[in-house]
């Protein structure tokens, strides 16, 4: 499959050893989105770019949070599945996830998406689709049975995106208690 030269997608393709039998005139948006951009495994040296993107999205510098999350996905988890999407040799988006092999006494392979972010300058250009598409390919290869995440009830943009990706409400009730 020919890839655009200017995106850098010809380098380090995670699925480069798999034959592509899709039709060149097909409309598989997931395959096209992940082929348009370079999506690679997250590295420790991505920290500053993750913070840069998150600060643009939230208006807050959450360095401590991202240092802890990066340590978790790079060191403390047995299976690394977090990804970065690069445009012009610079991260334009990321998805931080981990694979759990059970909780609460049940054994099941579940992936958990902790954080997803796309630089606002690249919003609505397929970056999130590319990240999610590659994540699903990687999780399928690991025989992951389920994927879950938590979203604020009023984050309509993220809820809409995840809905289009096939996510549905889970049959779980989250509880919390505020300690004063």
C-alpha cells in the first residue's frame, strides 16, 4: 500500500509485517486513519509532549499526573499498549492504556484506557481514530476480551467519539465518598 511521503507513516509501521489485502478504493475509515499517520509505542521521552498537549486541552499543567501515568504504563505494567501519533516528527496525540488480567477475584483480560489526548491543532483530522484503530489491532493480537474507560457524563465530545468507536455504557455503578 502506498503511503503519503510527507506524513512519515512509511517509518516504523507496527503492522508492516502483515499483508494488506484491502481494496484500494475501500471505505474502511479505521484502516485509512491509522495508515495516514505514524502511530508508535509510547516512550519515556514523550513526557514533555504529553504534558504540552494536555495543558492545551485542560489549561492545567498536570506534570505529576503524567509522570506517574508514564511510569505506570512504561514500568509497572507487564504489557505496554500506550501509543503516540506523530505528525511532522512530533507527537500530535496519545492514548495511555494498560492491560489488566482480572480484578475483584475474576480472571479476564481487560484493557483500560486511562487518558486520550489530541493536540487541538490536529483536532478532527483522524488522529484519535488512528490511535484507537492501532490500539484495537494491538489488543486483538493480545486476545484482550474487553476494553473499558471512564468518561465524565458531560464530556459530550469524548462520549460521541467513543460511541462511534463502538463503546457502550457498562453494567456497573461507580460509587464514591467524599471524606471531609
